[in-house]
């Protein structure tokens, strides 16, 4: 009876104790206009944009983009993206915090991007969506865990393989299951009998495959700074990667393999052809990275 009672307590208490932590700020970058007079119409559009992003954050599986304004000279463009494993409530909370925060941190900016641990928000006076995959003036941030690994060579090998895998999976764009956003991949690898590596890669979902892959490769290369750290993130304007020695994402069930009975005949692979590259062939992918470095302790 006592045991039963305790079991009941556990069942009731455990779900309460996994209450999500409040959204955690990581980094932001602002650009101010070169003239000292803020464009007040742009500021107003920017504010409309940010509140639209906040109220639509969980639409489209955690990605939203929007344009506010009527005249091209003061339109505000922006997007918000949640880490692909977030439940809508946490995604909402993160984007709400990020949109509020960027208004305070970049009050008169013409460009602002803010990364929280599990979401990002950007506003811009340029129509950056049309630059996706062609030429994006990106900004990158490298954050590293201050704890170090002991066997760096072996660790780098496992990390390299895991990340390569994730770059391929995320840029192919196939969602983990029909509830998750595309261009989001998770991976684990065994470092020893006691220790696992956990890793994540994600692109803005409307990025063409080649551009996603390119962005993720840049991000993975950034992990070379402080290559002996136990955890790290590279935050780029259109993609992110992260790894740790502990699980930092929700476990997501991948789509079950189709059962013998209900599955339709398999579609021929790549039936759409190389459509994701069409139109971008021959383009020069130029990324101007201004690298910021910062550490964290968790
Ligand atoms: C932009 O201007 C704000 C004041 O409006 C200032 O606090 C901030 O440091 C400036 N940022 C940059 C990057 O110049
Ligand atoms: C997005 O938010 C605005 C309010 O800020 C609302 O009017 C609009 O319907 C929302 N869009 C969607 C697709 O929910
Ligand atoms: C959202 O982004 C796409 C490109 O990915 C663009 O074509 C579309 O115009 C954008 N929508 C808004 C409302 O800005
Ligand atoms: C981790 O390694 C770096 C050198 O790459 C060193 O500067 C740092 O002090 C080390 N941190 C710890 C906690 O030992």
C-alpha cells in the first residue's frame, strides 16, 4: 500500500519537476543606421513585425517569416525559428522573450538578430529571404562550454563523423516525423561505454538544400575554435549546430518504417530531380562572417 502510494506520488510529481526552464539569452548583434536620425516609420514597421512574429511563432512548426510596411524604403523583414524539438508552448515562450528582448537590445537598429538557447529572431531592413542561398551577409557566433574533454583526438573523430552525418540529414530537409519541422536533425554517438555525445543541426527551413549544407559546414568549421570543449554551439543567421555530453533536446520519435500491410509501393528516389539546386547553379555563395566568441558554463 505504501509502495503503491509512493508510486502514485512519483507519477504525479515527476511531470511537475520537468517544468521547462525560462528561455535563456545567448547572444545578439545589432546594426544601427549610419545616419543618426532613426527612421521612425521603419521602427513602427519593425515593432509590428516583431509582434506578428511573437503571435505566430508556433505556426508552421516553429518557423515564421513576415514583412511589415508598404513602401520599400521603410519595410521591415524578419523571421523567427524555434529549435525543432520544442513543444509549441516552449517555442511560444522563447520567441515572446526574444522579440521583447531584441526591442530593448537593438532599439534603433536597422538590423537585429538575437539567439536564445532554443530560438532565434531576426529583423532587417533588407529583404533577406530573397538572398537565401545566393548571397547572405551572415554573422556567426561561436559559443563553447568551458568544460574540456580529456581525449581530444578521439572526441574530435566522433564529433566530426556525427556532425557530417547531421549536415547531410538536415540539408536533405526530410523531417524526423510528420510533426517536426524540416531541415532539423538530431544525433547521438557513443564516446565510451559511459558517455554519449548529443548533437543537433538545423537550418532555416526555407533555405535551399545547397545553401543549408553550405551554412552548416561553415558552422561545423567554427566548432574548431576551442576544439577540446565538452560542448559548443555555432550560431549563424540561417543555421545552427550544437553538441554536448548531455541530452539537451527532447527525444523525438522518428517516423516509423512503413508497415508491410499499409505502405504504398515505394516512390522512386529523387523523383523531383535536382530541383533544390536549380536557379542557384553557378551562383557564388559568399558569406562574410564576422566571428564573435563567447563561453558558457553549463
Ligand atoms: C546602436 O544604438 C544604440 C542606441 O540607440 C546603442 O546603445 C548601441 O550600442 C548601438 N549599437 C551599435 C552596434 O552601434
Ligand atoms: C499572425 O499574427 C497576426 C497578429 O499579430 C494575426 O492577425 C494573423 O492572423 C496571424 N497569422 C496567422 C497565420 O495566424
Ligand atoms: C517568407 O519567405 C519567403 C522566402 O523563403 C518569401 O518568398 C516570402 O515572401 C516571405 N513572406 C513574407 C510574408 O515576408
Ligand atoms: C580548457 O582548455 C582551454 C585550452 O583550450 C583552457 O584555456 C581552459 O582553461 C581549459 N578549461 C578547463 C576548465 O580546464
